[in-house]
């Protein structure tokens, strides 16, 4: 056994799955393909890790064991020896040991989040172009990468409030990504999640307290927000090479969604000088804290122009002033000049 939740539920490992055996009366609301929605009578939750799959290791979507996710998880649940009609399931490419667990409380009421997360290869923004068509089967599913959240609340929540808790937790997830400036892999926007995220929220129906508000203004909503945001950021830090504030505070990562990349700079350098620059030179430029301090405001201004908040002529005037100051700060660095050309073309 790995441990217990704040609601007294056993947590254990079963092969590649982190399983929670629900004790007593619980109400579960989830976006799971298996027994999703708002339900009572559920006995198990699990998060299945596909991290050992060669397909996942090569950044390819994992193989489905059935024509759709519902049937896929029915088969997987049977393999785990769990009752199909009383189990809620989700899956991840992250390793189970990379999970984050965060707890907090208010007035003695505890809230706990268990999260696995990784979106370097599948981060997306609400409204991005679709990756596949479920009706026609056109195109492949996106590569591995997801944020899975298990949220436990030691209080009685009516069905509507439990659903409201999902909204608050989802907003907290997006806030966690915003603070890390995590980019979409499918557009120039910041990521709000991934296309495969799943959430499960558990309410303890045997708790002595009933709560009727999980929105942002309530104590419960505030606690959910803090717990989920911290757990998502910790899980992203634990996964792979680690999405941390230190890593994200660079043009190497913040410029990626705008096409400002190592390859783009190298290609321009070769076209101009006929030889490739030293990789360390580009890395030094893109990882410089001074460079990101100059360029990050410009990228955000470019977004605001795209949203219609700033007139194009105002943006171009401010852009010119900023870039002139940037060039002066960089001396005669040819890579800095090429970076300026990339930014002008955004």
C-alpha cells in the first residue's frame, strides 16, 4: 500500500496503475471515459501509466486496445482485476513516481490533490485546431502528454457543487500553466491544458459537514485552487526534464510557440554566413535572463495586438523602440540581430 487519502481511502499500486480503493460512501464526479459523470457506488479509481510503452517513449500515442476509449478502459479494468461497473479510470504517459500530492485545509475540512502531468509534447489551448475527427477517424491522436487530477474533499458536496469543483480545479490547472508560460504545441497561444486531460473529484458523503459552494469566492474554492495549482506545478517539475520556473524563464522555451527556436536561428545564420554557428552561442542567447527580460514583453504585446487590444501602429512603434534598446545592449552580436529579424516577422 502506498498510503491513504484524506478521506481514508487506500492508495496502492497494481502493475502500472495507481489505484484508490474508496472506503465508505463517496460521490465521484469525473470526465473519465469509464463511468464518467456524477456517480455514487463507485469502489475504485485508477490512473494507468503507459510510460513503459515503447510507443510512448518514442513520443507516439499509445496503442488502443479497442475501437474507442470506453471499451479500451473496460478491457484494461478487467486486466487489473477491478469491477468494471464500479471503477473510474484514466491514463497517463507520466511515470507514477512522478506524481505530486498536495493537501490543505480550512476550518478543519481537508482537500487533497494527486496529480500526474506532462505537456511539453501535447500542451494545447482551448480553441486550437483539432488533432483528429472522432466521427471519420481522420488523422492520428496527438502525442503523449496529459494532466490527470484526482481531487479528494472531506465534506459532503451536492452534485452541482461537485461539478462546480471541477470548474474551479480546471481554472487552477490553467493558472498553473499560465504562471509557467507553458505554450501550446498547436498554436501561438499559451496552453490551458492538454487534449487528453482527465479529472476525478471525490466527496465524502459520510463527513459531518455539507458545503454548497466550490466557486472562487468560497473557502472551499480557494483551497481547491491553491491545492490543484501547486500540485500541477509540482507534477510538471517532477516529469521528464522538468517544467520549472527556472527552465521556463528563457526564450528557448517561451519563444518556441512563436517559432523562435534554435533551428530557426541556425538556419538564418547559415543562409547569411555560409557556416553554422556554435550551438553554445545560440543556447547562451536563448537562455539569457537579460534577453528574455527584453523579449518577453514584446511577445505579450504581439499577442495583445492579435487580440485587438493594441492597435498595430502602436505595437510597431513600441516594438521598434524595444528592439533598438535590445540591439544596443547586445553589442555587435550577429545572433542577436537575427533574433530581431525573427521578432519583426511575428
